[in-house]
């Protein structure tokens, strides 16, 4: 595996890092939370060898792309991706997403189907898991209590402490993106999934502990035109755990009509 040949451009006044490899139909790959171009580069090299042109993007706050200027949610990241496509003159692409990148894909597939051809989402986030119930109850209670005069300034510290107490490693490691992380994971994207109008392939590891397989099955039921491939023994990075299988299935799906 070679290092990605990074290029830089400016999107929404943010210095933005990306890499391109191959020739053929255009594919955009969006990494997961905490990832970067390197997360998808083995896929990019593999798909390029199979006749596809792959763009891999460092999302804002990750890799070599600048931090968002304010606290962002998933819609702001989706808008950034659209502006990136505009900057590079890409009218329509296939979209690959992993985890957080899948969240962005759900919004793009629902609200901007004219820019997406087919989507492949691996171990996608976007479904609020039941184990968020305790956290949500605490945060909801905090919203009510800390709306009282003189206490509203304490709400954000309470929310941060809640995530710390419930052991979210991604939150604790997010640094300046902590509040963005909270906003991102608090959004239930199933309503978007129900409106995705592009053919979608879901790929999941049955040992995924971060976005468990039942979330993949729920997305398969919710997205109107979706299929699910499950890799036994693979985890949250199923697309890397089973790279050869992923490349074969994705190439067929993206390059064959009706696939």
C-alpha cells in the first residue's frame, strides 16, 4: 500500500485535503469519525485498479483539513461535501461511506439524489441505539432543569460530564470537536434513510460493536432500495477486515446496471 498523494484546495474557506487515484466513473469515499484519507486509501487503490476514479476526502477536523469554524452537525458536513464536489467540478458520483461517512451519505442520498448515483455504506452510523436511553434521559432532564434562571450556563458542562461518565471514547478523544461529536450522534437519521432514493448497498461485520448488525438490518428495512451484505467475523472496519471481498462486491455493484 502506497501513501496517498494528497492535494489541497479551499472549500468554505477551509483548507481541504484530498487525494485522487484511477480513471473511470467517479467515486467519492467518506471516512469514519477519527479517520482520514488513509482510512480509505487501500479501497481507493483497489478500485482504481478495477477501472474507477476515486476521490478520498479528509473531512473538516480530520487529517489535514481544517477544523469547522463552529459546532457542526451532520447537515453541515453534508453541505461541505456538496461544496467540495462543486469545487472539483463533480456533478454526480458514486458514494462510499464508513460509519460517520455513512451518516453524511444518508443525508445526501435523501436530500441530494441528483448528486449521487449509487451508495455503499459500511458499518454506517445514523441509527440511535437503545443504550443511548440513559444518556438521553440525563441530558433531557438537564435541559429542563438548567433552563431555570441563572442555571442555563451550566447545561453544556453537564452534557460534557454525561458523555464522560458514560464512557464515550470518541467523545473523550474528540478534542476541539467534542461539541460537534455530541451534535452529530444526537441526530437520528432514520427519517433521512427512509427518503434515500438511490440504490444502496450496506456492508456490515457481524462482530461490529460500535454500530451493531441490528442497526444495519434496520437501515436495510428503512432505505427503499437497499441490500445488506454481512461478513462473519468482521468488526466495525468490515471493509478493511474483508478488503478483497469488499472490493469485488463494490466493483460489481457500481459498474453493473441493475446491480
